[in-house]
């Protein structure tokens, strides 16, 4: 199974609009819809409150080879999302 994250929207007449990348081969897909609750306050999760105590907070603080932690983490996520089941990460 190949997992791809795509962004789209549901129209007023309940149709799903999504742009499928050209490299995605034709075939049957399973669709899982995730939508934020519009009643919840928008929070930028990239910049947690300084008081946030998460076990992973600061794990890259001493790494000198990572100049942009946000870009580094994004690249890691993309590698995971693009891999096929059973294949090692690229």
C-alpha cells in the first residue's frame, strides 16, 4: 500500500475536490477524510508554548548538522509518507 497526503475541499453540494499528482498511477484508492473542527481556535503547532513538556521537546538541540529543524522534520515526514509498505526509507 502506498500512502499519499493530498489536500482538497468538500463543496456545498458535498462533492470532494482534490488534485491528484501526475505520478500517482490510476487505480482504486481508499479515502479517509480529516477535517479540523472550525469551532476550535486555530493554533500554530509548529511553535508550541514554551511551557509545553513533551518527551521529544529539544531532542535535536545539540545537533550541529541540522540548520533548519522545521525543514529537517518536514523532509523526514515526506520520506515516510512516500515509502511503500515493506520498503526501507529512502
